[in-house]
């Protein structure tokens, strides 16, 4: 199979109250598989996938959609975004991208 026609996949795991923004009930976790082409970055795949869920998209991104907002944490293979991966990191396929709602209060 040539690289140009190769299709890769990542798994999105949406947890806690964030599930409510992606068709869930605000509890537990929901899993989604997203296909992408070689060379796509984490930011490209995340923007394309989140755009399917307008409430999630609005909560996840700043108004410019160039930066992530502050209420949903993004992890890639259990590492917080900014440690081993950034929005411009090219994906290899097989990654698990977790969207975890931040909790505030005391």
C-alpha cells in the first residue's frame, strides 16, 4: 500500500463532564475512532474531529481556534499535551487522545 493512500487511526477518549459535549450524559467515558492521512498533525485531526460537536468545539478552542481553551485538558497516550506532543506534532497512528474536563472548586 502506498503512503499516499494509507489511512491511519487515532482513538479519542472523552471523559467526565466533557462527554455531555459529545453526545453523552456527562459521566463515564466515550470512545471515538478518527481516521486521518499520513502527515496530519495532532492539531489538524483534533480540529476536524471536534468540529463535529459544536458545543465541544466551542469549549475546547479559543475563539481563533488556534489555541486550546483552559477548561479541557488534552492528553496523548496519557501524557499532558505540551510534554511529549504539541498541536503541530505529526501523528503516527494508534495514539489515544484523551479529553479530560478540569474540575474546579474546593
